[in-house]
């Protein structure tokens, strides 16, 4: 069999099958920093859920994935030149 036939067989074999999503590992080291022997949290806790649930940092807001609580970030004030 030629190359073309083999390629068509591979395509036909994979038809209808979706690619599997690779699961990302949960990295705790993003949430904490160690400075001078003390642990500092780099993200805020959710005020509704309490300690242990961090707020996700998006471009314009902080949001909780558990309860849906959202805090909007302050937009920098644009100074008008006169």
C-alpha cells in the first residue's frame, strides 16, 4: 500500500474520536511565598467561604470558584491634561 492509503486509514480510524484533555496539576506553591522564614499568602481569602478558599485573580476582578463571590479591581484613574 502506498503512503496515501495508509494516511487515509489513519484518518478513518480516528474519525469521531475527540482528543483527550490533559488535566493540569494543582500547584499550591503559587499561593504562598516564604520571606524571612515566614509564610506570606499571595492571594486573598474569600470573605464568604472563609480561610482556606482563595480568590482567583483575573484581569479586572477577583472571584471565588466555590461560591461565586466577585470583587472588582479599581481601575486606574485617567488624568486629563489641560
